[in-house]
C-alpha cells in the first residue's frame, strides 16, 4: 500500500515468552521454518525448502536476462494517472486526500506520495494541501524501477501456477487437505481456497476453531500471493512434527492466496507492469475496477474512499457489489467457527488491526488488548511495526473492520516488506520465512484468542 519510514523496537526471532504464551511453538520451530523438516516432508518436489531454492534459481535467471530500457518497463496505454507528492502531516489530512481520489502509496513526515487520475487533478489544486511534485506515473516508474525487475518475475506465481500448486498440494495430502472454490471473479476465474482439516473436507461443516489467510486484494501486490501460498506449503511439509500435527488435528485452516486473480493477470499480461490495484469491473464511465478493500460493508462509502470510478481507491456502487468481496462475505457467513484471520498486502512492514474506518480505537477494551497483544506477537517474528490502521489514515470498507464487526473475528492485515510494489524476486524468501513464523503464531492462539489476554 505504501512505504513509510518507521522504526520497530521488536526484532524477529528475539522473543522472551511469558507463561501466557504457552501455546506458542517452541524455539526450534523458528529454525525449522527456514529450511523445512527433512523427516516430515510430504513430497520432495513440493517441499518448502525445495520450492524456496527454486525461487532462488528463477531469480538468478532473471538477473542474467538483459535489462529492458525504461520505455519498455510498462505498457501504460491510455493510462493517465499521475504520480504526485502533496503536503500532509497527519491522519486527518491524509484521509482528505484519499477522499479526493488519491491512492496514497508512501507516507513521509510531512508529505505523502501516490497516484491520482488526471481528471481528478482539480480536486488537489487547493490551498489545503501543497503540490510538491507531479509527473506521469509512467515517468515515475521509469525513474525508480529496480534493475532486476520485471525480468525476474518468473519466481512469482501467476494465477495458473498458483492454482496448479494448490491442486498438487491437495492431491498429495488428501487426508488433511482439500481444494474448493469460494466463488468466481468478475471475469469468471475460480477463487480457490485450500483447506487444511483432518476431519472435514471442502464445504463440510466443522466445529474446530478456524483461521483464515487471504492474499492479493490488490493486484499489483504480488508478494501478498507468495506468503499465504508458501504458508500452506510449509504446513503440509511439516505436518509430521508434533506442533503442526496438533494444529492440523484441532483447527480448521483456510488459505486463499489470490482473491483478485483478474487484476493480477491484467497486471502481468504483457510482461510489463501496469500498477493495477483494483479488480476488472468495467465502470459506467469505462474506467476499470473497484478497490476490493474498500468494498466491504464496514461504514461503506465513508471516510477515506473515493467515489470517482477512475480513482484507485474507488469503493464501488455499493457494499459487496463485487463478486470477489461477495464471495468472501458468503464464505465467512457460512463458517461461524472462524476466530482469526490475516490479510496480506504490500508494502510497508506493518502488522495492522481495526479500526481502519473510525478515528477511535476498538471500543471493547478486552478485544482491543487482544488485538494489540497478538499484533505485537506477530511483529516480534517479522520485525514489522504493530499499530492500529487508523494511525495511518481513515479508510472505510476494509476487510478487517468487517470481519471483526460482523463476525467477531480477530482480523489483521500485514503490510509486507519491499521497496515498492515490484521489489524483485529477491525479497520473496525472507518475506516468506519471517511471515510463516508469524502465521503459525496466529494459529497457536486461534483455539482461544481470549487466552492471549
């Protein structure tokens, strides 16, 4: 979503667990994540370690490829978005910019940078905020693009590769894994979900406590596909260890790595990148897309969203107007056992929790303390910074707010690492390894989040 210069007092892997964290995996679990467990792998070709090594090989191939000239980096077509930097020093000012149609990508001390459609430029030519920089988005990307990307993108999984890997995982682990679709995208692609449960498959009900991991609300955030996908690989790769076997036997785990498959495919279709954030709905004004993470029924259409269809933060005509978010709604409503969730985004190195759509903290003091405690626990593994979403700005219609307010789920979002939306494949390995640790930690408290208190 954005890159912010933040300092984190917590460091991954350096944690002193008190007795209230007795369900947290033992210390040797941290080392196991980095390389997998040779004795418990479900299949050599599907092992966590093997797939991470494959990433490194694909990345090296990408580095050997010729670097394209800047003009070939993106094929913007008639994309008229501008890259702008505007003065803004607090959450209130940032929220106003969002409402005017800006997609805030980076936050500095007294300024923000991001994109706006050229047609909305008059909204920003006011005295309330000074324009510090403005250029075509394509020019900004040509100036700032990493030298190893997009040539190294073969290490990332596109829709078909993600689907194939999930099918293979389910086929190789039929006793604990099953694959089903929670719905279809606006262009008709299946939204695949890998379920890990030793006693229930597919859409069968379960009374076991559930946890839900979802990636790629925003198409250009490809790293947010890799982390939940590799989390599923790691769990099945280590299914024979006592700790993971316990989770597979006692929990109901769901992984949806790619919610916005249409947007992902559009973003990479030409081999050049389009900065596609939204889904692929054709709006009445012929602009493309709705921001899926502004389309949930959590104070829908309120503060921090744009009602201009051309804006990257366009919330859509109504809550759950998009088949992707509606699929999540129906999925959650039919599974009352889900207690925790994690939604992956990039880039910022944050662990976020509600509220995003209100200026106030979560009203239930006990719940608020649980959110804070769990966020700190996950951040201790990743080295990211834990904080409430509204410390950045106010944005209504987000998934976490809806999951908590409508279903009582302790819902978090992780803003992954990297220096941009296209950071190069070299970032995948570290992001996967550290965030798998945090994801397992969330499993460790899913049976009874209240016990974390």
